[in-house]
């Protein structure tokens, strides 16, 4: 997974009173009739413009998600998140376009107190139905005077979120109920206008091609639109005077809106009603949609909503045995899988965003359109989600994901966009070779060998041959060079590409891809495995080497304020991709040695929760040391997805007990809504965080949810189901077939900063490209040494070269050296610089 670091963030805003409201329900007949009469007056009230335009600065509020859902129908293009007792955000018409800051209820007695759900109630969330994403929030007042229960579905017939609400007055005096809605339409907090619709009494808002309408089955007794954080904000009026003092107020100037509506409730006891929040391309269309959904009724939408999810679940494999004996694990599996499916777009079918939110959103400015957070497509994350769906038995959506990637993310050169909006518009421009390779692996896993797929696979594989094995950025999107995880993906991608080439009658490309795959596979150790490190015995895979020489003192700069260090001092767990993708056996000593290194540096055990790992030591992507939101520099904390990666290794190593424990660790890190986050808080509960629970990064992160699903399937299968068999078979003995191990010992004197490499006529020696030459170790200086697997019974020409600190290259003198390999075995060549 990637850090998906936004290039910059606004400073954390000062704490301020919430400026939003929400609610939904059905009423008694008497109250409904009275409300209907009042609704007309609400719609025709004097339309005075609100003061204070454009309102207070806008910030996203999304990271504390406890529930995420949509309806499984093409007609319903709304996705929504729940958290902190409210409807946090609705996304329309695609999951890369957020449209709200929230919708919650305010409660007042009209004289002595005004509460809001976010700040003044205790929150609980649950699933109404374990096999659909029908969420229910229950908010109990801290003062004991009321309780609010809200059940959510998206109307499968249109883009409307329905919220069935039951308001219970537990006090001895009448209480008033208000819904407060803060539109941020079209991914823009400051571009919205709004008013009360004269005919329907609905609250309407618009921003360009996106409009919303908020309606209630009871009608509203009063409503107004103001600018958030100003005196005309309905929340401000309620807090100051315990009533809405400017009914009918409008906001004709674009800004940060707050829309407030009073809902009639009984003077005592319980009142039920339904709120409808509708989205369309115009306010008139949104009003019509809200009316249609309310007319059809909540039960009708609920039945259709559940039916869609039940139908999808019925087409999957049964939940694996690793979760069926534990109710918590089983529900975590079902929610994780359904939410991965829910993440898919409906306009660009097969497009999955990394997460339906903005991490640390409370500090991210929404003052202008275009903030993306994690509402973008990363091919790496798409691959993880697609393989989890495939593992669960959903080959259709996995195939749609592949088609989406090949159509929207792969360019004519074979370059794969670092990330993009769902329509394919590129956002960041980095080069990440693993994202080039993963679509090939997915095509192989799906058995896609048709001519159209092959044409795209050929582009991707040719790109790797021309540009690998070094990468502009590795999977954490921060540093370039030689990365074990990236090289693993390249090898797997090329071997899978060779298989697809063969199926299409192209042995020439197949041969080229296999030769390059073998060269990269044999170069992984020489480029990334240090034997002179300072951690856990000194021999292990480093996170990345900028120049391909893991035993040199080259330095890397850690992003996000992490500092600059000797490359040998920085480790991550990415080398496990070598075993997961079949590039090296799980028993390889290089892998087991590296496990000791990461366990000594980035492993965290949280009592009562489990075992977790960070991305790499000295990581700066996370909250600050005090717990304040990430501002471009911070402290990276444990990622539950990495527990899942370790669990997959345990499966490969035959330790199913250990794998089951990591599965439980992931589930324990989830919040009360089964959302597993990007990062969790590792220390004692403090700064508003609970130890072992999500921090304010992305909750949920869809890569993490997908990883839980795949690990659960792996444990029950007794193998990693996403490991491409063709790759594992080729490297089952630890190296390429029909290879000879050749050690190059070159006696050469150098000055500080100068290093010796070997380059030659075959791909394993870089095909005469100095950029792909094999670095030699100076551990036995002045003898520089390195071991390479070369094709058996092949005449190989080679030369040594020195790379100088300024980047220039000094070649040894002519002629080329030559050696013919034998049929098998190993040999050492003793040479001296000339």
C-alpha cells in the first residue's frame, strides 16, 4: 500500500462548535397533519439572504468512519460514510466526489439547553442485517433526556440516502428536533448556494452540476440556509437562543453552507419518521427524487437494498473455516468483503478508490474544489482489492477491475499512472514499477489470454524490460532505486507475461520476458540484500538502495521529516512480496534473516490486541508525537495490513496458528463498525486515541479490508491463493532453472565513494547497460565480489566498471572478457582490473 501523501495540508483548525445537523422518521397522524400545514408556510417564508457570506473556512471531517455503504444497483449513485453518531459524508455521482460535511440532529428544550448528536451523545453502531451493509446508529443523550436511533439505506432506484429515525423523548418536558446538513457539493466546501424550495419545503443546495435536496416524511415546520460559523448558521442560532430565528433564510452567494430544518415530534414518547437526502444534476430533479423515495417508503427501499446485497453474497464462496467458528471474525470477514465491493464505481465499472475518505480530514481544507485525499485510484490498491474479491469467489468484479486498469490506467507507452480520478485523469506523476507489473499478474490469475488483453500486457512487460529493475518510487511512493518488493512484482509480472505471450503464439517475447525475469530474480540479492548491516546479525533485505549496492554507505532521505540515514539502517517488510509472488521460497535464508531484522525494528505487540508492524523505521507519515493531525511531518505508526502480509507468510511457512493469530490481530484493530484502518495508535490511550484502535489516518483503508479477506481464505486453503503458480514453479529451487552460479571476484583499488560493478552481454549482467550492471561487494577489499546466476551452457561476455561519486562511469580497458558456463553447478572467476 502506499502512503498516498497529499502534497500539503492546511493547519489544524481551532476547535469550534459543530455547524451541522441531521435526522429521519415517520410520525403519528395528528403530528403529520399539523406538519403538513406548517410545511407550506416554511416553503413560502420570506427569503432573506443570510449574512456572513461565504462563511467560516471549510474542512473535511471524514477519518473517523464506522460504517460505509451503497446500494448494489446502477441507478443509485450515492455512497455514504457514518461516524461520530452522524451521517458524515455522501459521495455522488462517483466515490471520488464527496458532497457533504455531515448531517446530524440538534435537540433543544427551547429554553435551557441545545445538544447535538456529535458532541452530546454516546454513539453506538451496529448492522441491522449481517449480510448487507444496513447500518444503524444509536445515540443516547449524555443528559439522559432523549435517545435517537437511525437506520440507513441507499434507495436502489435513485441517488437518495434514506435515514429512518426514531426520536425518543425521555424527559418530562417537550423537546424540539432539528436536522442540520452541511453540503460540500462537487468536492467543494465553498462553492455552494442554497435555499428552501417554495413548492416542497425541502432544503436545496447546488454547486455546478451537483445538487441536493433534504426532505422529511413529516415535512419541516421551519427551515433556513445560512453560512457555517456565522450568526446566521442555524446551529449558532440554536446554541444561542434555543430556536431557529431566521426561517426561510437563503444563501444566494456561493459559500460554506449550513442548512437547518425543524422536524415535528410528539411532545412526549417516541416519534418515527424518514429523512431523504437526494442528489441529482439540478435541485428540481433532487426534490423529485426525494419525494419519490419518501412516497415509496423506507420499507420498500430497505427490502430492495437488502436483496441486492443478498444476491451478491449468494454468488460467493462460503465464508472460510478460519472465520466461521468465531462470530467476530466472521462478521469482520463479511463487512470487509462487502465494503470492498461497495467501493466500486458505477459509472466507470471496475474502478475502485483507495478509500472513501480524506485521512486527517479535520485538518484538510475544503475551501476549493479538487482535494482528493484517498478518493483516487491507485493500481496497486486495485490489484489488492481485485485479488481479495477473486479469492472470495467474485471473478466478475475482479475481471472488471482488470479491464478498468487496462483501459484507464495503462498508457500507450506501458507506463501506469501513479494515481488518477475515476475518469482516468492523472493526479500524481510518479513511476512505480510494481503498478506496471500487478495488472499482468492479475490477468494471469484470471486466465485472460485474449488478444486484447495480450496487447496491453505486452505494453506493460516491455515497459518493465526497458525501465526495470530500478523504480522511480517503491510501494511507499517516496524513494527511488532498487526495492525488493518492486523487483518481486517485476519478476512475477514478466513470468506471467511470458505465459500470456506463449498463449498468443509469440515465443520471441516470451523468451525475452523470461530472460529478464530471471535476471531480476538473481539480482534481487545483489541489489538489495546487505551483509554488512547493523541490525539483527547484519544480513537482511534493506527497504531500498538508491544505486543497487546494498553494502555501500549510500544514504536515503526519509520523507515526511523522517531524516537521512545509511540505507542499511532502514528496513521494511516489503521483501515478503518475494515469497507471496513465488519469486523466492518462503524458506529462503535471506527472507528468514530479514524477518529478524524487521521484528527488531518495526514490530509492535499491543497487549489484548495483537502484533503489528510499521512501514519502516523512522517513518514520518502519521500524527505528530503529541497526537496532532499529520501536517507533512509526523510519526508513522503500525499498519494492520502488514499483520496480514505477515500472516500470508506464516501460511506459506506452514504456521497456520501464527497466521490465525495475525488474522485476529487485524480484527482486533477494527473499530466498533468493523472498519480496519491504515494506522492504529500503539501506545497508551492518550490524545483522544485508544490503544490498539484506529488513529485519524484512513479508516477504513480498502487495501487493509481486502488483506483481511485474502488472509482468511489463505488460512483455510493452507496456501496463498494469489501466488501465481507459474512463478512459484519456476523459482521453486530458489533460482531460475538451467542456471549456473557464477561468482565474480575482481581485484580493484578505488577511492572513497567509488564502487565496482560487472556488466555483460546477457540480461543477468545488464545487457551492457551500465544502469543495470551488477554491484559488487567491497567486504573483502581490494577484492570486489558478487554472485550472479547465468544461463547454463552459454558463452557470456563481460567487463568491470567503476561508478564514480559524480555519477560518471569508468570502464576497464578492452577487450571484453568471455566465459562459457557449464551445465550446472557454481564457479568463481578471479580477475584483476585492467
